[in-house]
């Protein structure tokens, strides 16, 4: 059976350009546990690999953490400056409010905004265009609900020094300071940023939309949910999950035309945690498994197709303890993982400013999404998440010089990192998708 995929650039969602794809790009020594074992040469080596790979990746967005003290920021500033040269938008994210008392939260918000203003003015880093106050703030600023008590425990909720109202006021102080510093139109405040399971994300996103009903904020959530329903058998209702498509469409309806970005995501499996992605049903690491690149591509394609404006991968590289990266650390000779080639192709394909175009004919195993740029150029990505090949017919819009790129598991482990730009001319839109294959198309301008 041959599947037919239809795209029509005239049906582009008007008025909401995507922000593109990117990575968490914290410079070392962040993410490393044994920081005392890293000398300046080590830090420079890690940074050099990151800068070279980021140049190849061409991310549209990046996320970087800062701390309440806002000290020792030289390497942070260097990374922001480098990303600025790539034209990559940066979301500066306050990792945590630390032990800041409630009364001092407004002052902390003002200090962080002032730091952003300094980055943009004194350092010329105009790419800092998002600000997030608190990573996964549901843990530090919990709201009181039966779901919160079930997930975190009643004592943790009732005995916390800060709560949801503090979170809202914290962000309102930042909005006011952005206006005072003349940054209201240049730096978007990002709110919610929830991670703790599908049901918690629902509650927090609804609270965020209600607390900021008209303000020009962006909305964020994190995504580490496997799509296989078998993963959730026997799980408590508090961790129920209806799938990427349902969640993205739900949140799009909730926030309207305002920005919606998954500011942290990756593959995840059984036993995943802060530093380990977990395993699949075969007991394999879900980032190293043969289907990993296709599954990651499916997440990206499905999210964009159902209303998400951008996705940011955790993390760009591995460290001595963290193994979510696109490439390995020193003990792995900094080699790119197979998922690098899938994600690099998608980052380069879907750039900021493009408009999502509907594609019909996909299903749970074959997903597709298309975009159109202001110049008329069209882009399309199709992925097969099945272990068997399938025939596909794509009804491409009339355009000249279509280029096709194909990425499938065989040989990726030995492939050179630079092979993310190679495309081949294509004259026929009928082809066979190999198991776990990603195929991308790009056209010249169409007027």
C-alpha cells in the first residue's frame, strides 16, 4: 500500500511563524559533576567542540541557565555572544530562585532583567529575546490541588515557603521591569515551563493562561513522555498521558495565538531521570537505540503539526554524568550519536519565521509536517517510525529544484558530523521509506 501525503502552501496558518528548533546550550562546567577535575584546557576543549557543532546544527533557538547570584558569568556571556553570531535566539532561564524569601522575589526579578539588559546593550547580544524565571517551577512554586498533593505529597505542598501566587507575582515584577528598561517589545517573558507529567502540565498550563490572560508572554512546557501506551499500564492516574498530538493541540487552544514552545524535550524510557534517558522494552538506551532518531523526529514533526511553535532539545552534549546529548563526551571521543543526523537535518530544515502548512495522510507510524517561508520556499519532513518499509506518494506543490535528504540508521555511527547539508535533486515524489527513516524536502522560491 502506498500512502498519499498532501500539502497545500495556501493553507498556511496565518500570523504565527515558528521559532524553529534548538538545544540547551549551557557552557561548561555546567552539567558536569566532577568540576574540580576540569582545568581551563578541558573547558576550552569542550567549548570548542560545542561551537563547531552548533555552527553545523544551525539552531534557531537555544536555552541557557543562569543562577540567582549572577556571578562568574564569563563563559555564559561567551556562549551567548557565539549564539548571537549564528543568529540564534536565546532563552535565558533562571534555574531556580534558590532560598530567596518571598519579599525579595521582586528584587531578584529586577536583577535578572537588568542582567539581560546588560547582555543586550554592553555585550551587544541582541539574541537574548526570552526570559524564564525558574526551571520546572512547579517544584519550587507549587499550587495546592489534589493532583499536586498526590505527586509531591501534602507536606511538601503545605510547608513550602513559596506558592503559585508568589510565582505569578515574581513574573509580574519581571514584566514591569522589562517595560521600565524598554525591553517589553524585545524580550518575551516565558511562563509555566512545567514538566511533571501530562496531568500536572495540564493544571499548570491552565493556571498560567488564567493568570496571564492577555499579557504578551510565551508559554512553555517540557516533554519526556514515551508515546507507547504500554509504558503507562499500571501507572497512577496522576501520570496519565494522552499523547503528543492531543497535548500540543490542547495547549494551543488554551493559549490562543500566543507563543507556545517546548523548551525542553528528548526521548525518554523506563527509569529515565535527570541524567539518564532510560531504556526501551528491549533494555536499550532510548537515545542509542536503532529507532531513536525516528522517534525524536516524530516528536518534532507531531508537535509542529499540532500547534507548537518550536522545540529545544535537552542537551546539546553529554557530560561525565549526563547522557541526553547529541554527541558523546571525551570518553566517547566527542563522536556524534546517530540522533545527531536526524535532529541536525530538522534544525536546518525548519528555521524561524516559516509558517506551518497542513499535511494530510499521516498516522501513528508515518508523520509529516511542512512549512512555507515568506520567500515562498517550501519545506517538508516525513518520518517512518515502523520497523518495516512503507511506500509514500507526496503531492508536492509546483516548484523548481526540489532537494531531498534521506537519513536512516545504517552507517550513522560511522558517519562524518558534517554530513548534514547534503541533499540530492528529486524529480519524483514517490518513494519507499525505509524502517526508521527520515526524509526531508526543500524547494526553491515559489511565487
